[in-house]
C-alpha cells in the first residue's frame, strides 16, 4: 500500500468550498504520486472555523465546525469517489443523536464507502475546554488493501488500544495527530514507534503544521510525517521507514508492504507480535530483605 501522509498546513479558508478545494489539491498530488491513500491529521477540519469565526474563540470555533461537519464529510466523500483514492480527512468533531460531540475520523475508500473511528481517550483540552465525549472502542476496517486501524493522536499513547486492533488483523495503524508543541508531537511519535515494535506492524503519523494566529484552537502546530515498522529482520535497524522535515507541509510518500511484514513475523529475531502477556498477573509488592 502506497500512502501519502500530509503534514497539513493550517491556512485560513474563505468558505467550505475553499477548504474542500485545498483537500482536492492534496488528493490530486497524492494521485499524481501514485498513492493509494491520503492521510490528513487530527482536527485538520478545525481550520474551517476560520471561514465563519472572525476572532480567536475556542468555543465559537468548535461550534462552527460542528455545524458544518456533515457537509464537510459529504464533500470529502465526493472527492474520494471522484478521484478514486482512499481518504482519511483527519478528524471532524461531530454531534451524535445523543447531543454529545465526539472527535471522529472518517475513512473513505475510492468508491465513496465510509466508516468512522472515534477518539477514545480525551486530552485535557478536549475534556476541560470543549467537553468532548469519548468514543467507542477501537475498530478495524476491511479495505482493498487489507485491514487498517486508526488511532487518533492521544489514543496512540495507550498500548492496549492498538493491541486490540492488531489482534483483529490490522497490519497498518494510521495515526492522525494535532500537537502544538514538540513535547506533544514526540509523545505521539515515540508511541507510534513503540506500537510498531510491540505489535510488529506498520504505524504512520500525519500531523498538523504551521502558525495560525487567527485560530484559538490551531494557533501553533508542530511535527513531521513519519512511518515505522518492526525493529527486526527485513526493516531498518531503528524501525524508521520514512520521515519528512519538521514543520514542513510536503506530502510524505511511504510504501507499506504487507508481504515484508508477514515475512518478518514468520521468522523474526524475537516474536513481539505473539509473545504478548495479554493477561499478566497483577504485580506483587515485596520488601527488601
């Protein structure tokens, strides 16, 4: 599977159509690069608030994007179908039938079929400033390229969430992320690397980038696109498959070969994928004697 990871630059759009046109430009570039899929970062959709909110305001920005969420997802679905390419358009805050807002990642294939992964664990900002509701458990998506999982930003920092996806057959874990400091980005990056080691799978990170003083939500964005694999035979010594430059908007293309993954899992130096103590005994506390 050939994937284009977008370190999506946060620029102010003039309308929903203008924002969708930016996504289409990236889709065209990904298609020209022979990518099977384009991955955008978490909360890329929050840039859309700039078309409707005149001054920085975290509450107003969230409300504006939630109001236009269905229209944005519909536009992304049309674009994926038009260009015949899988699209993960980052995440979109969406209000459910229960009235609560969840951070949702739509995965759309080239035929326009769609399914969602909700973020499971909220950051302090999401919980305390926005009141975002945690979503359901991890899912795995059947695609033309095999089974794919999505771990949204902070979710990647919790090993059992991704473990559940790899046990369900996911070889590729896509990690859309939005981080405003290098501390935050490196937490996600190091987690992605660890999850690839632990499960002998692929992980791929797409961050937001750029400075947006007009946005209270996305005012500063740090990171780089990167992808990891097993730290074992057939892969780089450090597990790093590819990385882009820091804080740069260029697409990063990476080829994730399931056959290479299967070969490593079949005859590895160590069997991280199968040696997990899934139900470890509780740790005991002992005194030194």
